[in-house]
């Protein structure tokens, strides 16, 4: 252990030294570049037929000029920077209606629209509001330049972001290697309600056409919620421009895995301003229908001591159709010295899913077909009222908001069966695809070849309602002509109410005798078989599509799958009649329809969170090229949890509850220095936290028999806390484009992980880490020594994450036609991390004089690995071309392998493989004003998601969902 700790300490110091070496090299590069002549001194001659935009960028609070601000034409790659007086000139601007996007470290990105005439010069003055963050921004035009199906896929193209997919559709994002539940997601700076029990937000609910822009904050300021270890995603909804505007869009496409054409997406929006441009109204509606079929394989392994042995292989043919509907209404009213803004947004996702599975059990030598399916509904809603005004130089801001989420599966049926067999156990160190010869669907193992193992019904719902009230006062400061800025004081109150329910009813362990008669009928009696049995053939599906080759038959062809209608019909009958016994299955195989408190309450809980925050922040500009942001944020979080303890199935349940309070004082310090008009450097230090997932802190527990296991939360979990260090370089040049380089280092304390270990009657003092429970917490006598306890705990060791990323975008506008339409962009992030995972095993201590007196104890065999779902590297790149009314873009996404599963030993750890995909979009304006057609292709190479076991590289999971193509038409006025 001493050697392990020494190696860990050396690795930590070595990684810190490497990061500091990178940062030192970057700093040296800054000094060197600062000594060179101004790179903008020689600008190319204005291209024929193009326009020009000139202007000044100033601070919205102090009205001082801002040097080093990046000014670009949205979606074109034309870019420049402001000089030391805040002046800028954009050359080579395509004529027509253009949007200017202005960004600067320490300020919120701002955009404005104007019309550019050929070979004419326009003037536009722009003011920026201070922010002080390291931020990645994507505008609406950039979002629509890629084939994005939802907000998650759009965010996944930004630096340091990796995507988590569900049946091929992006739905959550990992920021700098930090899992989705450790990040904050907001719309118009209002944190959204989560879609489930782990605090993560499902971004597939957000249509990308709703969005005006997406901002990903890698560092936070004191006026932002600190409940984000990885980052903070904020999406701005579209608001009304100066004149009437409308967008209409329709697309339809082909989905390879569904082998169908007919997926569609439709959108209509309109906006205008009234009463002398004081009142703005923007409304949008969208509707989509699309399939997300996939073929999935999962495998588990044993480690018998002489290698790795396949335990089970499960083949899943997933069939799903999704419908997504959304609408938003944005109202804004301009006051004489401020504004009123109201945002209402609603999104619903309906899903009809069916899973046809076949599990090959190489331990029990059996084949277990199964079916599960049902309908689910998911809702996400947001309502806000925002007011800001100026009173004698003081800016006051107030915001009231409500967010709501619902996820419900009211009726999901399932059935599992037994048929055929496996000839022998899998040999060691042989991957699943090489075991096909051991499968025998016609093997007669005993008298009863075919069985129904179980049928059941589940009903699940999760609801979250969140009310927020925040306010702040911003006071301008002018200490001297060289030092000015503002200080800001504010606070927030938040009340969050969550309810989770999961009801289940089932019958298990009953057999089906071979027979040629029909299956279970509604009168509850056998259909004539003398034995009182029915055959599994009556539950067999006859749909030939279900038996089509599965993953190229690499894991064996599928011969038997259940019929969805037969399973659902019988489950409904059993649930309606709710019999004590099921004589229809014969006297030898009687069973019970289990439907009692243990099934109703084991996953039923209520969680209430009361959150209070206050902060003080100072933002100072010194000599026009140095900016400081600093302050403190105070957070007080009080949570109460009500759940149930289920001592054992069919026994009475007991209400249990817990209350926890966590208080934090979190400092933030940031600095930005503008070296010259094309280069600036930023450094930040900030502390952030993240509350554990809801189910992790639940006081509820459930005791299951055969084998005995206890599953429960840990109310004493401490929120993980992160100490974040960043340094960033930004280069801006009208000819070369924009280049950002960012180095980051995170130290995370009290990271929480799932653990499993055996409960023992007694433990010698000092032999178990703090936080582990023993049998004393579970007083029910049915919990025996040796029962496996599944729970969560904080790691006693810090986790570390470090990395460096760069982002480069340019347009070669200065080249002669037609080459001046070329666009290039690439971002790349390289990461590494270390984290200790608590893995506890049992150890027998023999007593040679009395062998029967041998004792069991717990042995800490924790291992140091990287963070879960942290890729080694992430890259996004694109090559595009714009010429008059034509544009095309091909994009490439590379996501490095991640640690996806932690086993009890290294041989059982799972890792995803590198993921690489290609997308493309082509757009052509039509001769009619405002009309354009486009063609999109997603995942053109049909890249699957693959995970593998570490030691011999055998697959642990594979998900294949193919490619999608769409053709559509847009109208914009």
C-alpha cells in the first residue's frame, strides 16, 4: 500500500509538472508573440463585390473602449479584432443581410444584424456586458450549418465536449471528461429540471431551431450557480428582431436501421415588434417523427483465476418510434431604462419501444428469450419572468422562474422464457463471437425443455418541479481614469420538489410443459392439455423481420423470440384478475402473481431541496487592457428525503427519512490581459460543487432473497467539490482566423461512486474505511451475514483531471474566386485523469488450531483508474465551402475511448472503443426569395458504439444503429 501511495503521489506530481510545463511554454510563446510586429499590419486588398463594416466596441457599464474583442460575420469565417482604441474593420463581407458576432474574454457574446451593400462601408457601434468566463459559443446559424437533430448533438461539436447516445441519438453531454450529472444545463440562465434520478438533463428534448445561441462556460463567476463541476451550458431562445420575421421548415428522410423513408420534422416560427419596436413577440412550434431502431449486444465475464470466461451474452433487437413536439413563446418589452422579458417553453417526447432479447447463459447452459415493451412520455417545461432597470446608474435585475419535468412509463410488459441450451461452459480467454458452435436450440436437457420463467408489469414515473427567484444590483465603479468597473451583489432562493414511483407486479419461477395446444386464455384455464400446460411455441413471434441477421450473425443467428401481443395479453389478464395462484400452469408449477407493498414502495420516494445563495462580485478594468473578476459565493442547501425500507419481499415496509444540510463558501478569481489587438491571455481559479444524484442519498433500502442482497442509498454522502485552474490564450487575426488554446487542471474531493461488499456480523475496529455500513443498520433477521450490500460512498482520495484544448476557425476569404469560399475549423482536446474507486472484497482469516473458527473480514482492494466516461481525446473538424447561394460542409467527430464500467478486478473493467463519425450538409438557395433546399447525412459510415473488456479485448457491448439521411426545404423571410 505504501508503494501504491508513493506511485500515486509521484503520478500526481508528474502530471502537475507536465501541465505547468505546458502552461510555461504557452506563457513563453505569449511573450515571444507580443514582441513581434502587429500581425494585422498588412491586410489583403478588399475583394471585388464584397462590402466592409467598421465600428467600435465598448464596455456597456463603463462605456470604455475594449481592445482585443473578436468581431466576426456569423457563419462566414470573416473575422477581425478591435485595436487598442476598440475600433475594428471587417473586410471581405458578403453582401446582404449579415449578423455580426462579437466576443471577448470577460464579456458576454453579443450579436447584431445589418444589411451590407456591395463595395460599400457600413458603420456599427457595439457594446458588451461583462461576464468574465472562459466560454465556447455557437450561434443559430452555426447550429443550422450541421445536421443537428437536437441540442445535445450541437453542443457535442464544441471544444472539450463528448456525447452520450441512446439508440444513436445524442441526449447528454460530458464536459471535459466530467459526467452529465455533474454539469448544469440552463435555458436563458434558468437551470432546467432533470429527466431522471441522477440530476442529468436530457438535451434531446430541445429542438436546435429553438435556439438563438449556445454557450458552454468552462469557468464560473460568483453570480452563476456553482453546482457544476464540469461546466455550465446555457441556451438562449430566439427573440424578436427589429422587423417581421418568419421561418418555415420541412424535412423527411431515410433511416437505415429502420429501413424506412418517412421520418419527418416540421417547424414554423414567426416574430415581430410592435408599439414603436417596444414589444417583441416570437413564437415557434415544431413536430417530429423518427425511428431509433438498433441492434445491441452486451456480454458479462467471470474471472476463474486462469483467465477471462464469458458468462452471458445478450442480443437485443430494439425497435422504437419517437415523436417530439415543442413550442415556445418569447415576449420582451423595452422600458425607458430597462426591459421586461417572458419566456415560456414546452417540449414533449413520446416513445413506443419494444425490445426482443435472447440471452445466452454459458454458466447455466441455457438460452433465455425475452420481450419488454411499452409507451413512455417525457415532458420538459420552462416559464420565466425577467425584469431589469436602471436607477441613477444602479442596474437592478430580478428573475422568477419555474421549470418542470415528467418522465412516465405507465404500462410496460415483459416476459422471459427458456428454450434450447448451451452444450458446455465457455472456455477461458475466448471472445463471445467465437462461441457460436456451443449454441444448441434443439438440445433436450431434461423432461421439461420449455419454460416460462416469468411475466411482469411495471409502471414508472418521475416528476420534478423547481421554483427559483433571484435578484442582483450592479453598481458602477470609477476609482480613477485608469481603473473602472462595477461591483455586483445578489442572491437566489430555490425550492425543488421531486417524486419518484416505480410499481411492479410479476409472476416468476413457473414452468410450461410441452404441448401442441394454444396458450393461456382469458378464462384462466389450460386449453385442453391433459398436463395442464402450454408450449412456448404459442408465445413465439412469426414476424420474419425480427429474425433477420443480427450484427452479421457474429454472435449466432436468432431462432426464437417472443410475440409482443401474446406477452402483453397474458400480462394484462394476470394483472386484472390478480390471482393468488396460477392453476393454469399445472399443479406442479403453481406460482403467485406478486403485487404488494414491496413492489409498490421499494422505489417510491419524495425529495425536497431548499437552496439559498448569496454572492459578491467585483469586475475591474485597469488601463484598458487588464481585467480582474473576483468574489465569493455562499450556498446553503437543505434537503429532506422520504422513502421506504423493504426488509424482505412480501413483508411489511417501513417509512424512512433523512435530512441533510451542506454549506459552502466558494471563491473565484479571474484575470485577463490584452497583450495587443490580436492576442490576450486569461487565468482563472474557482471552486465549484455538485450535489450527489438523488437515488445515491436515499435512506430507503430493499432486501432481496436468493441470493440475498441489500440495495440502499447513503444519506451521509458529501457533495463532491472541485478546485479548478485554467489558463487560456486567444489569437484573432483577419487573415488567419481565431485560435484559442486552453489548459485546465481540476482537483476533485469526495467524488462519489457505487460500491458493493458483504455485510458481516462483526468487524474488528480499524479494518474498514469510514462510510461503510455493517449489518447493524438492517435489523431485520432475514439479512444474513454474507449478504451483498449495494450502495454509494465518497472516495477518501482526491480525483485529478487535467488537459489542454485548442479551437481554430477561419475562412480563406482573401483568396481569389472561387477559393475565397473555403471554410476550415477544428477543435481538439487532450485529457487524462486519476481517481480511486473503492472496491471491497471479503477475506477469510484461517485459525489453524480450530478451522471451524475461521473469520471473515473486509479487505480494501480499491484501485486507481481514470474518471468514468472521460475520453482520452475529443476532436471536431469541418471543411466547408460557401459560394453565393450554395454552401456545403463535411464534419468529422472523433471521441476517444472511455472507462465505461468498473469491475471487481481489472479483467472485468469495460472500455468504449474510439468513436469516429462523418456528417454532411449541402444547402442551395432557390430562385424564389427566402427559399432554400438542403440535404443532410448523419453518421454516413454507420459507425457503431462499441465497448470491450480490458485484458483480452473481448466485446462487452455493441450498439449498431446505421446512418440517416434527410432532404428538406426552408423558407425564411
